[in-house]
C-alpha cells in the first residue's frame, strides 16, 4: 500500500510515560541518510530519560514526559537532521 508518506511518527502517553513508534520508507532513508534508530530514537530516548533503538527504517522509544514535549523534541531533532543532510 502506498499512502504517499515517507516518515511516520506515532506517539502515546499514559501516566507520565511516553512511547514513540517510528517508521520510514527505504527511499526516505537512502535519500536523507537518516537512520531512525541511531539518529532519532536513541537521542530522543536519552532526552526523555528512557531508551530508544531499532533499525534504520523502524525504531521505537520509551521514556518519561508529556506528549507535547515528546512531539516538540521529535520535530526539533528531525528538522536539525534534515538541515544538516541537504
């Protein structure tokens, strides 16, 4: 199924704990050089006092904080990565 999306981020929060699921197409990974595990999940996990990891096109994070802060951090990291990889 091709929905036209290259990067997907799904976040959830319960009782101060957050979970993030990250997926991207192989094309996104190849064109940007962004590895979802090492470039996004691991640093995000550290910022949320938790852990992140996975694979280049599929990763996840568990940590602590609010949903709003988690989304802000995701956006900030991705913007920085895209700006430095152009």
